[in-house]
C-alpha cells in the first residue's frame, strides 16, 4: 500500500470517529418522559396479602383491577395496560389488556387456561399438569409517559376435572329385578357439567345414558340376570382432566 492509500484510509477514519462518538452519547440520552406508577390489586382468589398464592381452575374467569398514575399520583386516563404472566419455560405471556378510565383505574378479565395447552388428552389415564404463574400489570409507555410495572401476584393454574359418580337405587338385587343407575358429572367448582362425550359400558357392551338435567344421567336395566354385573363410565371434555367411575351390581344368592 502506497503513501496516498494510507492517507486516504486515515482520512476516512477521521470522518467516522466523530459520527460514532455522537451516536454513543445519543444512546445514553436520559428518558425525559413523565415517570409512571402502576399498581395491581389482590385478586379474590388470593390466599394471603404478601405473594397472593392463589389457586385457580381452568375455565374460571379472573378479574384484575389496578391503577395507573404519574409520579405525583395523578391518574392517567385512556392508557392501555397489559396483564402479563411469567410462565415456567421461562417466557412472558400477555393474558389480557385493559384501558384506564378517567380515574386511572383499569379492570381486565381473563378466562383461566394453561399457557401451552393445544388439545386435550384422549387417554383419561393421562392428566394435564398444573402451572405456576407470576402475574403483573405493565404499562408499555408512549411518547409522553414512561413505562412501568406493578407488583407481582403468584398463582397456580390447576386444570379443571370432570369428577364422575355412579350409584344405583339399591345396594342388593334379586334375579329379575330392575336396576336404575344414576350417573353424575361434577367439575372442580362443584358444579354439574356435561362432558363432550361419554364412553359407557354395561358388562363390556356399549350403552347410551339418558340425560335428565345438566350433568345428570340415568341408565335402566330390566330383568337382571343372576350374576354380578358392572357398569363403567368414562367421560371426555376438551381441556379438562377426567375421572373414570364404575359400579358393580350385586345379585343376592351369589358368592
């Protein structure tokens, strides 16, 4: 490289250095936007006032409330806030959003679900697992106001379960008797619920239950044979765990 080439390189570097210095200082320019503060209230399901430690079931609706203000405590209206969860993967997931009112207050609702759930298990012996979340409210900021994050609420998402019960109108029968079977499906909130489908068998033969009311079904057996017999009921509902139930009909005179 001759002397002219070397001088040309130095000349180019002398032009770049001031530009690089200017950009470096610009990167550390202080945020002149108005500081903000956002608070997230305890939810109804919280078990204590420190970390919350709420236990919630999938399918339930949770209500989040809170307030957004500036550094002087003045409410900020018409600002969008996010209810965000830190999930175990780890990953941040936005659960729901809300807009502040004239008093800086916000209310947001979230229907509880697992963050990574795609489809329900077809095999009822497999169960969805619980999931732990750290939930907080955040304001992303805008041209005039700076972003802020709230306190955190700890909660455990437990998958709702279809609990199955099977009973009969008597405990002991004679040959030729009629048997009335009662089947009920109740979720983790102790509410009757209809499965999406029901696999029911009587002595390994498929049967169809008769629906009476939501979550309540019957099956009638006429002219009972002189042998012990069994009904097995397996419900399935998308997104929920399920319990299988069975009942053995005892016929008098058999050992």
